[in-house]
């Protein structure tokens, strides 16, 4: 707890300096993470969540967030695998479009704030060769499982013995033009398991179910790899994001806005150069405009991630002031500044990582300091995703 009390304020101070696209632009523009985030997955859920965002008097509830991907609010039975993995520019836009909204009450100013944002991609690279290979292996395993289930359906007809069951499997796989190595591997596994059963109908059925269970169990590792590798892309990735913030309790409600553009080139699944440009505007007591452009390099290893980032900023600040006659004026300051940082993380365990960030932050017309910073911290996931027993299928039961 003491560590968090020290780190959270420091991390919050650096939030606006990060050059990466915000995952939820509406939350980022308010510098706020809602206590409740609604993520509807259907049109019905979306309607229910919107209705639940208002109280009985029709007022918008505070500390609520909404994230929705419109394209996925209904099933897409005509969407092909090729379209999903290698979409056109328009298809990529619709598949990746994410809308977000958030409400918050500022604990310092007591003002009610509302933020809206969107995020999308126009180019999303291509699948990695590892992904395509693992997916091919998984499809092979699933087809083999289907062949075994076909053998179960033929018990008592063309299959009277364990040997006939093995012959059915190998001949079917041969007709499907599987490689000799795959067929030989299945045959050896089947012959080894067959010794524990007899040639009765129940014995043959139990033998094939046991063989199928071993195939399904091996699928679990492949499914996990496919899920992990599906998030990795190589090649050019172009993303956009935008957000606006409003103070709903004031007449002049517009408060701030931001636009982000990212162009990343993943020349391997674990190495990427990213060029980012963004424009941030704050319409507060002191209006300030920031235009930033930065370049970063990311290296992901097994347990260690390293990122190096350099960014340039051109800013213009309109600051209320008094002249020599003590009359109110608006003083304008323009300047150029830069930021450089090195960030690293070390994965101690599945849910625990040690993080460090050092560097120099942007100079500001409102803060007189060196701008050098260092942040140390530990990330720990309090909640774990439930494990799914992939062997619990109707066929194996």
C-alpha cells in the first residue's frame, strides 16, 4: 500500500507524457478510470447499459464508463477468415472501431465532467508465420478428433475390433492426405492406448473416447498459443484516436480535446518502431496547445520488455496575468521542449512484474523543475481468468 501511495501520484503526473495511443480515449482525456465500465456485446446489452446510465430523474450517473465496438454488436456469419485476418482498409476500420464515453465528478473542483472518444485502425499488418503454423496444427488436431468421432459412430458396423478402429482412423487420414508423420504418430498413440481395452463394443468405444480425450487435451496448449499469437501482427499498423472532454456543470462546457496518430512497423513479432503524433488542447483557466511528435523502439523478450522513446513538443500557452498598471491581460508563451525516456519491465511470475522508467520529461510553462524523473513499481494482478477444461466436451464425456 505504501508503495502504491508513492507511485500512483508520480505515474499520474507522467500520464499526459506517454506517446502511445490511449486504449480508451474518453477515459484518457479526463485522466480518469471509471469505477464501473460497461462493455456491451449486443444491441440489447447496449440499450440496457445506456438506460442504466441514468437515475430515476433522468440525470447521468457519475463514475461510469462505456466501451463498445459497434461492428461486433451482432454476429457476422458471412465474415470469412481471410477477411478477418487480412482486412481491407474499410473492413479494418469497422472491425477495430471502438467508441468510449465516461462521466466523473472532479473531487477537487466538484465539477461534473463528461468525455467521449473513439479509436480505430486503417492498416493492421498481417498474421505472424508462427500464428499460421500453430493454427494449421490446431486444425489438424481438430480434424483428427472428428475422424475419431466418426470411428465411434461406426462401432458395430464396419468396426468390430480395436484393430479395425485403428485401421479406420489411419485409412481416413490417408484419404485426407495427411503426412506420413502425422498418421504414424496417431497410429502409435492408438496402438499404445488399445492395450488397456478389449474388443467388446463398450471396450472399443472407451478406447476411442480415451484416444479422443488425449487429442483434445493436446489441443488446449495449441488453443492458448493461437489466442496469444492472434494478438501479434507484423508489418505496418496505422491507428487513430480522438477524444473530447466537457464540464457539464458549466455553460461553457468544452474543456479539452486530443487527437492521436500512430504508425508502427513490427519487423518481427517482438520488435517495433513506432512514430506517434498527437495534438492536445486544454481550455482551462490557462489555455494550452501541445503538438507532439515522437519515435519509440520496443523490444519484447521472454521475461523482459524494453522501450526507448524520444519526443518533441511545440506548445503555446495563454496565461492570465497583470500588466504594469495592474490590469488583467493574457500573456502568451511559445516554446519547444523534448522528452526522452527508457522503460523496462521484468516478469517475475505470471501475474507479477517489476517496472522501471527513467528519463527527462517535457518542460512546462507552469512548472519550474529539471524535468528528470524515475519511477519504480510492481504490477500485480489481483484477479485471474478462470481456467477452462477443454477436455470437458460432450464427446469425451
